[in-house]
C-alpha cells in the first residue's frame, strides 16, 4: 500500500497521467490528423522533459542529503603541512 501512496504523491506520475489525458483528448477532439499529431508530439515532449528534470532534481536532492557534511577547518589552522 505504501508503494501506491508514494506513486500517487509523485509529480512524475501525475505528469505522465496528465500527458496521456491530453494526448487522448487531442485525438478524441476530432482535430485534423496533422494538427492532432503535432499537438500530441508537443505534449509528449514537454511531459517527458518535465519528468526527466524532476527525476534529476530528486536525484540531486537525495545525493545532497546522503553526502557527509563537510566541516570547515578551525580559523587560524592550516590544513596543509608546511615544511
């Protein structure tokens, strides 16, 4: 059940559903076939770009959260040994 809840909260899932709905509505609306194809291609392209960008954003935030916190060197102390 938690998998279903996380999927329903996913922006990527709703972007895919929205793209599918718009493509179906475009084809059902009785538009000229060339116009329907052009509109469908644009919707799918924008939806795919949004899904990829959202996935990249999610990955970056997870990597940032998983990275160990860097602690700066105390003031006045060098991190490089000078001889």
